[in-house]
C-alpha cells in the first residue's frame, strides 16, 4: 500500500508497474474496494458451507484484517485525489485580461469543425493539439477565421505513421509566431515551440476577440506530446522526456507548456516544477483525469497538462471539459493573467 500511496519515497515513480498504477489512482481505489468485497463474500460463503457440512469454520481474523487493509488503501488513494482537488468543471467566461489556453489530444479523429466549435465555445486564444494533423489544424483555422476569429495554424509532423503530429492554433491578435525544436526533447511525436516574432498581427489589435478582451501574448508556447510508458522499450524515452519538458518550462522565462505529457504529478519531472506550476494543481483540479475519456473523470488518469512559469503567469481558472468527438482524451482549458 505504501508503494501506491507514496511511490516517490520508495523510488518507484519511474518503474513498472507503479508508473501505470499511480496514474489511475481512482481506478485502483475501486479495484481495492471490490477485492475487499470479494474476499469478505468468499469468507462468508465458506462459513455457510462449513456450517451445513460440519467442516471446520475458517478463521476470520486474517481475512478481516486483509479486507480492512484493502479498504484503507482505497481510502488512501481517494485522499490523495481529494487533496489534489476535484473541482474542474471549468473557469467560465474569460475576463478581459486573461489568456485562454486549450490543450486537447484529438487522437486524430476529431474533425476541423468540432475543433473550431470547441475553440469558439471556450474562447481560446491558444489551442495545443497533440495527435492532430496540420491539414486538420489549417482547416480549423480557416473555419475560425471565416467566423470572425482570425487564427493561424502551426504544426509539426511525428516520426512514422503511428500517430499524427502536434498542431497549435493561435489567435492572430496575439501577433506572429515561428516554430522551433531547438532545445526541446526529441519525443518523435511532433513536440515543438511557437516563439513570438515580435511583429504585429495581420489584423488590427483585438481583431477576432470579444470587444472587451485584450489577451496577453505569451512569448513562448511549447506544444508537447511524449510517448506513453506503455512498454519496456518506451520507458527510457519517457523517463528522459517528461523531466526534459519540465526543465524547458523552468529555463524559459514566461513559458506556457501544454499538451499530452503521458505523466501525472506522481511521475518524475512533474512532482517538483518550481518555479513553474501545473494549472490543475494550482486551482484544485489535479485529481480529475483526462484519459481514457470513456471513464468518469475521477477514475481517469490526469496526463494532459498546462504548465506555466509562475514568475510571469498567474492561473485564474482550469477545467477538465466533456468529451469531444471520438477522441480518447478529454480537453483541458486554463485561464492565465500576467503578474
């Protein structure tokens, strides 16, 4: 139980199967309760058989103690989730001075129309989209522009064909951006940075935003997708890339880092982010998961993140949104203001 409740103290956060188990604390809690129920039912059933047949009744002390330990372990998992926060219904309408950052692994199945509708619904200024093709992102940007929200799409391809790369939608009112991979972990899945060029947007300031909104422009947006620790072969890359992403956030003043990190706050690199912060943790929503989307949020793994340099940004809201399309991830949205 200690290995599940505090794997970091035992040096297990980067080892299988603890890597996978601590990512799904809510599901583990349910499994422990069910195991306790099955154990107690088995003991009660054997006692009834013994009573009818005259066989020796089984001892109850050890099974009851084991069942109590299982239930206590489940309670411990629930306590960790509750401590990280389960309040992630969404920050509501954006304030005049807020930057709205959306992160959504689309699994390559969400249409451009669905993406455009989501961006409009959340009034997102930046949308980081792992497993999204450049073609889909450009079509979504066109739809948003036609709807009066001038938007530019940037994208990077993944190596191979197992998954689409990463795309970013940027509201033109933020200004111009260029792409770079310099200094970033080579995740092979399309991770890149959008760096402000300093030039003005093609449209007039504020174009495409609500009349009372002037979102602050981030200097750097790092769009991330790391490999999942799903096999022995992928573990070395995962152990290197997640801490590498955290280091980029620490070393880049004013950075906004978003995407699918395939890691939770228990895992190496995310347990201590200072001076960066996890938007979900700051707002009391880090106990809610994003993958898989067909599980309730409290049972899912919180592996999609928005990390920000807390020396420049203050997190004012965060939400884990309802499922969109047929993606296996839920979107997340964060509201930020400059200090």
